[in-house]
C-alpha cells in the first residue's frame, strides 16, 4: 500500500531559533495559500472556513514571531 502522506521531517540538530524561523516560513506560505483561496472563492459561504483558517494562521505566525524575538534577544 502506498503511503499518501510522508512522515514529518525530524530535525534533531537544529536550534530553537532555526526551528522558529522555519515554522514562520511555513506559516507565511500557508497564509498566502489561504489568501489565494479567498480570492478564488469570492462568495461568502465558500470563504467562511478559509477566512477562519487565515485568522488562525495569522495568530500562530504572530506567536512564532514573538517567540523568535525572545530567543534572539537572549543571544
């Protein structure tokens, strides 16, 4: 049987700062995809879940940025 979803990557040697930067980059890409989806589906019923997802992505990204600034201020 073929595996549809690959195993998540394991990063044992990366610093917390590197992991936060990479997570921030993933969130920016997810945010871009969600915004594009809103543009492709302009009717309100089709946008509800995408807008909710976009809202959560933006808050997660903000938290990562705060955590990253705290890690960087310690160095």
